[in-house]
C-alpha cells in the first residue's frame, strides 16, 4: 500500500471477485447500499493489480481460484510489509469432503488472514463481515502511519546526530578526555595515531638536528613520530603526499617503512592538516595502518594472473605443436608400413621415438597450461612416479639427489594422473626451495590397509594408497605447518611464490576422496603424504602398438574435418590405407556442404578447435540433421570448461595419435555403443558423474 493510495481513499475499497453468474454484481450492489466503495474484478490478475493500487478487503468466491494462476496473488500476500495483514473473505459452498477441506486449509495457509462464509449467505452477514475486515484494515493503516512517523522522527534524529557529530569533530582537539577511548578503538582496528607538529620552531629544531632541508626535516620528524623510517625509494612518495596535504588539507600515503628490526612493512597513513586563523599549517595528524598482508595477497594475485597468461600462451603453442607432431608421427608410421628395408625402418623408429618424446613434452606443457584433457582413470602410482624421473631431475637440478621407494604389488587408484603429476611437481619444487644447499628428495608409495599398524589416525575406514614426498630441508615450525594449506599463505618473499601450491594439493586430495598429512621438523625436513582411496577396478587398457592396423574398412564412409592441412591429409591417407572411403573438409561450412551432397557418411572425424565454426558447433549442426550419425572428435588442445556439454559421451582422441589408436577409435565409433571400452588415448569428452 502506497502513501498516494491512502491519501486518495483507495485503501478503503472492497475488491469483489465472483466470476460465475451475477454473484459479483449482486455483492457489489449490497455493499454499496451499505455505504461501502466496491470494485468488481473479472479475474485474479485484475484483483492483484487492484491490490497494488490499494484496497481495504477482498471478497472472493472460491470458484474464482479454479483454473487460475494464483501464485502471483500468494506471492503478493507473502511479500506484504510487516504492518500489513490484508483480510480476505472467501465465499464457499457447503462441502464436507476431505479433498475440499484440504483445499480450503491450503487457501487459509497461503492467504493468511481469511474469513470463510458459507453460501447462501445473508446480506447482513456479508456486510458485517466486510465492515469488520475493513475496520481491521484501517487499524493496520493507523499502525503503518505510526511506524512511518517513527521512521521520520528517527531520520530527523539521525540528522541531528550527524550535525552534532560534525560539531564535535570540529572541536576534536579540545576533547582530550576522549583520547583513551579513541586509543582503544584504534587498537581494535589495528591502527595507530600520529601527530606531526609543523610549527616553524619545531621544524627549525629538526633541521638543526641534521636534516638538510625543510622537507627532509618534516620527513625525519614524521619518521620519529611514527617510530619507523620511510624506505629511501619511497621518500618521493611522502613528499608528494605532504605537498597535496598543504593544498587540500587531506593527507594520504601508502609506502614502505622499516622498523627497529629492519623488517620492511607496507603502511597506509591517513591524516588531516590543521591551520591557524591566518592559514598557516599547525600540525598534521592522522592514523597509520599496516597493510603488508593485503599487499602480499595482491602480489600473489598478480603472480597468479601472470601464470594464467603464461598458461594460455603455453596452451596455444602446445596446440600447434600437437598438430605438427600428429603429422610427423602419422607420416612416419605410414612410411614404415610401405618399406621393409631394415635400415630405413631403424631410421623411422628413431624419428618416431623422438616425436613421442616431443608428444610427452607437449602433454606436460598442456598440463601446466591446465588445458589437458583431465579425466580420472585407474592408475598405477608406481608407473606414474617412474615416468616422472626426467621431469623431476630437470626441475629441481643436480644438487639434489632423487630417490624412489616404491612398494611392490601396489594397489591401483582412481585419479586424474595429470593432476597428480602437477601435485608431485609442486611438492618437489617446495622441497627444492627448502634445500638451497642441496639434499635428498624421496618419493615413496605404500599400501595402507584398514588394519595397518602404521595407519595414521583420523583416516576413514577404507584401504588407501599413500604417496609421500620427503625432503631433508629446513623444515617448518608447528605454527607454519598449521597454516601451510591455507590459500595464499607462503613463507617466501613477495614475488617468489603465490601461496597456492599446497592449497591445490589439498584440493586435489579431497576431490579424489583422499586426505593429506604433513610431518615437519625444523632443521630436519618435511614429509607430505597424500592418501588416495584404493580402486578395485582393473588398470586402463593401453593400445597394443604391435597390433596390426585393420584394413577391412567395413565399407564405411568417413568425413574428416580439420583446419590443419597436414593433419587432415595424414588422417585421410591413414583411413584410406584401412580401406575406408574418405571425404575431407577444411572447416565446418565446407563439411556441411559435403554432407548435403553425400548423405551416406557413416562417421564424422572432427577437430574440436577450428576457426569459423568449432567442432562442437559443427557436431550440433550434424546431429540436428541426422541424430544417429557417429562422431569422433580429435584435439590437441581442449579447454573443457562448462558443465552442460551435449557431447559429454562422445569419443575424443588426443593428438598426436598413432595409426593403431586412430584405427581403434574409428572402429569403436562405428561399433554399437555397448562395445568394449576404448583405449587410454580415446576417452569421453567428459566422464559421467558417479551417483
């Protein structure tokens, strides 16, 4: 109800809704004869609109709710202001069935202030019920006016308080008795006060004590007053802030200072200039706040943003490199299939091995850029740790000895191997930084059964596989170890660490259903152990590279869509060598034209990342025209962002791929959906969520 509605009498209207027969007009006539103002409504929508304009009560026949959307009315009732409890009079028919009773109770619950009148209803009864509801509504209006008057009085009081506060602020230098309470408030806010005397005799005295100029004397006096000296490189910042204060009367400074223990800190100083009646500066007073922690967080965020930019650049380079490697690896394999000369085969094998090392390097680049196809699968931690030997050696250098202690018959785990490699690399880098003069880094694996006597307390009752990274470095204090997994917490200097490494380790362990333990002693080293749940599933099957590529082709027609000419030509040649009928397109638009002319295509092999029209967009157009057509995606760089992917269960083969992997992927894509699981290089775009 608005003030405008109240002032024009809209708040005393009676709204009537009786959509059948002449009940509505008859009710209005009776109420108007009793001296009441009525408004006949045709449906609930009009009733709600009139409620917004103002009303005193509403008379509604229960059939007015039949077939109508009553939710907006119920919402209006529930969103009334605190003073309002709008009265409704519901005209009902006498029915004693349980269904009718439940319906009536539901209306009472949703409309809240309800009076039920059974029909046929007497004129006197209807008029008296409406008048009683109107009297109740008028009392609500009186309460609203009272509340509004109180609110206006409160606003006037607040205005008086603000005016009085302003007056008190002007007399602040005379209220020395309030100094104690002000000091307590500043301590609670972790702030300090300072007061710089700018009178000529004080400044002159400072100059006599060794300052070579007036500004240097002011700076020296401020440093003495604060108890910390300003960084040499930040003294120009202080001079600028002081000059602005002389002109504007407000002092603001953010700079580095050094205390008695020579520990650099960032502070923010806010102050105000006080002058005499002639405009001469008397003093500059204000507060000082330590913002070192805030600056460290900001610097950590900047470092994180730099890493994100580097990651994007790395991911783009890796994408192009994967396309090159796909052409190299594939053409080497095609050449090997077309010769039996052992010397040539040896050369090709050497070139293939080099290309595979390049593919592994590219995978590591994609992992760093977080653009790798991330999906959990059953993994042997022993194999994963063994494969990281070269990477760890190149990362932490030759001054640190690397050892592995791998338990035989280690249980399998269900994890994302790429994420675990990043976790181990993160921990190894932390260990390297803790051993500046060299030391020993040990990566160990161990089965931890439910009844294992060495099992740490607090673990859930299940079998785990533990992987630990131990160093002989400087170690941590108990206080530092307690905060080690907090985001942005770091003991490194500003710019040398983001403080996100160990928090990401904890996040990985928790997302994998596991836990993390840290064991550290100052001067002895640190051990971080990740406990991952044991998986009962068998290890993921790898492609048998010695298996010959099938050449039957099954008389299938395949469309290859890739914007990279070398990769496209290689894929076409490989599929033709397998006796498939192959069509090619360099982008999505050409592919759609090919499909319109050749509707017998059984499978579309589509690169996910292409200009003009990407792989998902093309697949959407293809499926719209033919929902049953098989699709196989290829990718060297796939940012699988988003959660609602219509192609979550389609197969994707990662570049660079071998011919046998391509053959297996095509064979599976053309096979029924319930066929055997694909090889490790052929996975769904997104793993389905477990329920």
